[in-house]
């Protein structure tokens, strides 16, 4: 990240790593260091407001903050402390960029089990491509201020899409061990090997089996894998009773 401070004639501005986009600019008050409470301390939602404003307008207002708040915000910038769906669950209904990033993150979480059981992936340290956003391999709902800045600028979408492509290529093309963990649609028994992160698939919530999306929603019966598991369990219980 570039320096987050810019000196001007009478004030200092805190800039994001993409200051040319004018996303977040927090202006330090000329009388910084005073004991008066700054705007950030009066409104903890100011960053969310600025983020939404940046999506709707090219003009982003400046907010005065005191020196201590400026240091605190710089410290918190990369930390995943924002759970957006709790702050405002409607965000994902109106901000397409957030929907795209959430889908990419969900796919990466589905890819993670393949990597942690794959010797080649561990040796290649594929998951370390997200070392600067470790929360992306832990959950899909926590965001940092830096994440929001990079979503607004388009930078995060580009980098995450590239990583997603690399991960999918390893699983589906480069690694025979990972390929062997794919699924055949048991409803139509046709087509290529399926993986839970494929865009045209659906996953059974109970047993995690993967099917073609159209087959899954057109099928009026239960999941074949779940049915087999239920039948096997009933047979085992019957054997126990007979014994």
C-alpha cells in the first residue's frame, strides 16, 4: 500500500491506496491534536456512508478527523471487522460488485478442502495467494475497509477473478488427485465431471452431492445419495434389532 498521508498547505489528507479514485479521503483538521471530538468519533457508520456514496456519485465528501482517529483508521484499514449483511442486509440487493465478490469468495471456500488434502497444492502454496486477505479463506461475510476500497475501484474483482481461475485450473485440469474428487450427476448420469464451485451446478445441503442445476430443480424426488444413505441406515438399524 502506498503512503496513506498527503501533505498540503494547511492540512493532511488520509488517502486510500487508490486515491485517484477519490474513494475515501479523511481530512485532518487544521487544529488536529485538540481535545474536541472529531466526526469519525461521532459517527461510527461514516465509512459505510462514504462507501455507498462513492458507488452512487463521483463526488465524495471530505470528513474532518482528529490525529488519533487518523492513526486508528490507518491501523484498521486491512482488518476484517465489517459484517456487511448485519450492517445492512440490503446492500447485496443493490450493489452488483458485492454480489460478484461474495460469489468468488464462496467458490474459494468450496475449493479450500481440495487444496488442504492435495500434496501438490500444499507444495505450491496456492492458498498463500490470498495471504494479504486471509479472511477470504476463512469466511465469506467479513470485510475490511481496504476490501471495500478495492471493490469500489474494481481492483479486488480483477485480482480475485484471476486467483479463482488459477485455483479452478488446478482442481479441474492440472491435478489428477483433485479431479478424482469430482462428481457425476446422479440424476442424468451425463456430462462432464462436476465440482461444487461450477456455475451450472447445485449442491445438496444435506450430503454435499453435486448435480446439474437444471437436473436438481427439475427432479421431484429426493437426492439419490441421501436416499441411499437413509436406506443403508435403516438396514443397519434392522440388523441390530434382529440381532
